[in-house]
C-alpha cells in the first residue's frame, strides 16, 4: 500500500509542474502587457515604466520569473487581483464555500435519486419503468444546463413564485455572520427563525440544475452495473435459496454493483466544477465559477490565473484521494501494472 | 483473371456483410432509429438552410419585433416561430444556427479524433518516454475542469467561432488518445500483429492499416458521443459570451441574448434551448444504438 501511495503521489508531481507552467505561460500569452493594463489610459514616463517592470519582476529572465512564480505558489502567494488589489488566495477561499455547498448538495441529490432510479430500471429491465427512466436519464444527460436553469426559473420562480430567482440568502430579511461559509450551517448557528428554510429555498433550483447531468450519469451507470451483477452466480444462488427479491437486489446485487458507481461519483468533481461555472452564472450564486467568468470580463488575468491554478489543484487532489481510497478497498488496483 | 483468394471476403448467401449485419443490429433499437432520423433531418436543415429558411438570419423586420410563435395569441404565419427584439425571424435564425452547431460538433470530432489516433498510436508504438510525455499531458488536460480549460484557452486566443473549435478540441482530445492507446496496446500483443511484423510490414503500414481498423468500433462510438458533447460545450461557451459572437445565430449566444426577456418573451429564450436539446438528444440516442451494435462486449441491455 505504501508503494502504491508513493507511486500515485509521484505521478501527480509532473502534472502539478505542467499546470504551473501552463498558468505561468497564460499570463504571458494573453493580449496586452500587464503594465499597460495597469497604467490605464494615461501615458507613463519611461522611468516609471522601468520601475514598474522591476517591481513586477518583468525585467528578469523568463526562467527566473517562472522559478519565482513556483516559489510564490508554494508559499501560498497566488498573486494579487488587478481590480480589487486583494490577494487571490483570499478572494478564492472567501467564495469557495459557496461552490462547495452547491456542489455537495448537487452530488447528494444526484446520488440519492440516481442510484434508486438505476436499480429500479435494472430490476424491471425492458419494461415500462426501465424505458421511461432511461429516456428521462438520456434527456438529462443531453440537457444544456444553462437553458434548463432558465426554464426552471421561469416556471418555479416567475410563474409559481415558489423559489427565489438568485443569490444564496434573502439579505433584506436575514443577516448572519459567516462562520463556516456554508449557508445551511451558518443559518442554523445564527438561530434566526426561518433563516435555514430561506437558505434551503435558495439552494433548491441550483442544486437541481447542477445535479441533472451527474444524476443521469449515475442512473445509467447504476443500471448497467446492476444488469451485469444480476447475472452473477451468487445472485442466482441467493434467489434459489428463497430470499425475497428486495434482499437479493438491495443487498446482494447492489453492494457489488455500486463499486464502479462510487468511482464515477468520486471522479465527477471536475465536471461538477465545470457545471458550477454555468449554474453560478445563471443563479448569481457568489461562488468561484461566477468569479472566474467575471474576471474574464474585467480582464483580471492574475485572478483568472490563480483561480484556474487553485481549481485544478483541487481537482487533482480530490482525484488522487479517490484513487487512493479505491486502492485501499480494492487490492487488485494497487498491484496493477 | 487472378482468383481472389482472400478468405474473409468470400461469403455465402446466408452470411450478411459487416455493414448489413451492423444495420440489422442497429435497426432493432427503436430509439437509435428515431435518433438517426432526427439527426438526418437536422443535417438536411443545416445543408439547405439558405433554401428552407424564409428569411436571412440577420434581416431585421423592425415593424414586427417580438412577435410570439403562431400557436400563441397574436402569432403571424409570416414568422412561424415569432421574432426576437430586433425583429429577426426566429425560425430562420434557428435553421442557420444548426449550421454553426453541427459545424462545431463535426470539426471538433474530426480534428480531435485524427490527433487522438495519431498520438494514441504513437504512445502505444514507441512506449517509453514518448508514452509517458503524451499521457502526462493528457492527465493535465483532464485535471482542469472542461469548461474552465475552454475558458482559459479562449481567454488567451480570443472569443470567436474558430477558437471555440480549437478550445473544445483540446478539451476532448484526451478521451481519444487514451481510448486509442488502450485498444492499440491490446491489439499489438496479438498474434496477427506478430505475423505482420515477421512478414516485413513497415511500422506505418502496421499501425494504420493492420492495427487501426481493429480499434475502430469503440472510436466510432466515442466519436458519435463526442459530437453531442462538443455541441453542448460550444453552446455553453456561446452562452457565456466566449463562443461565436453576435449577431451570428449561434444557439448558445441566442439564449444568452434572450436572458432578460425570460418573463416578457419566454419563447425567444426557450426555442434555442429546445433546438440544442433535440439535436444533442438525437445524437446521443444514435450513439447508444451505435454502441450496442458495434461493441458486442457492451451489448447487455
């Protein structure tokens, strides 16, 4: 196990290095000199220009600049936003809890609905339930989620008035300090009446929208995995010895069928964050996805650079943890290759 | 006349050719046939948009702005699906939009598949350091969330149609490379490859003529699904204002344009999304059918 861990860790080092290189190059490749962006419309004297270049380290050779960049990253220095002048690490972690809360809820929703749907479809293979559920799943998988979000807002918020249109909390009615950054928990801590329900109501639509594609993937995956397992000998044995169907399907088959499904869930963090960019934009959800899109609009390239670096590092680390856990529970993986 | 002695092409009347066998298997899947029909219709609309569409997608009829579709009150048969705030005919815009979406989907598929096949074959054939480098680069691409990577690329090279294709191609490249590498590796260990090597077949011929055809089925399935994913991704970029730029009738950009009209004129927002959903769903239905017909290992359902 220790060797497996070391090997997996060693594999991520080049990926991280390449990631640093790509984000470093990015700021050099975007149109517009960082100095010119900073000085704005007014002219600038050549002396001041040289001074600024020196300050930003732009007069150093490129390899030196890259080493400085890596050194900074390792010390938690992800640069400073051009617009707000705040450290990017600080801005990122101020907004990150909102994205985490949304993503976790979406994944929970997708898992809690997707696995039962897949199990039902597999146990009624070829029947009406199976065809309907899989038809819905394929539609969900094909869904342009930005359109889906707007349609849900149109129906649920504008027509029926059931849910708020945007944001995380009704700031007119409620104010409470951010303790964890997760509104569901903060609203409970604050003890204000109705605050928790308010936070929950804000979460419903974004959760459905972000959870739709993972839900479809999980349902399809569960179904095909269940179908495979249901043909195994031990399932036949369980049936033959007279166990009720819910025990055969719910316990004997499902336990083994879930292994590939759990892997898919674990590895879906990347696509979930990609979906969060669109979902947050639609619902004005103050998370890192919306911040990233706004940074492009403001030409705040350091923020974009730092944000991409942080999001990708997060995905790499989560995938690594999933891999390691998987190796821990399944020895065949650790000894492969 | 020399006698054709290549055995595999000799068939008796009962043995259908591979294409026919594939078609029989594909036809059994009702969803796949529906998907194929819709996809063909969308392709025809895209090809003949200039004939089928009643107007130019950019023509502004200022006297007929914000007309609703014919099924709701106040609809006008001259503009079957209504008009947008600038008085442009929605039906014409949607028809021309299918050109853009299909063009993006197909070009992304073709470019990433060709690049993926070459890189995957190179990785499996050379092995060693080349294999490691190619795999590490693919790992890097996959570690950045797809839309974030596309945003990064578009931020560097600027938002327009061509750059959307470049960005989405890079995002989907790893799938083809990994798929190609895996199936080429398993093929390379088989006896027929050794036989070909022994009989003096050169490496290029060996890879592209001997090995590649045997790796095709999973690649074709991936390609079909890749088209729909690329269309969705490009529409997402268009929606964020990072894809095709207005006034191009790109479905994602049309949707973004109509965001503010969500309560007053919902159809302007709803129609492009329906077009995206129908196209992508049809391609996915077709892809599922292709997979069942081409890949017997996956044919369980």
